[in-house]
C-alpha cells in the first residue's frame, strides 16, 4: 500500500474509482500490464494497472509575465 506522498509525487493520475483497471494481485505474472494510475480509497492509494498509459492533459507553460509598469 502506498502513502499519500508517494502518490502525489508520482506523475500518474489519481482516480476515484477502479474502472476497467486492475490491481497488482489480479495481474501478477502477466508482463503486458504497466502501472497507469493510483486509486484513492479512503486514506490509501492503490496502484492500478493497464496495458496503455493514461494520456494526461498538456499544460501550456508559455505564459509570459508583464511588469505592472509596462501596462
């Protein structure tokens, strides 16, 4: 079981429900699955596995800041 710090520091999304993803115990020994997300369940974060990674939205980091004096 993973703690909140490990889940929040990872680059994987946190989901509220399991959906069609599987727990490690459900895929043990099957090499085609990769960890694709975390599931928040009460105070725990459980690893979820799938065959394709979840595409995260891209954030536009090209925002330019203007000094107040230039406005």
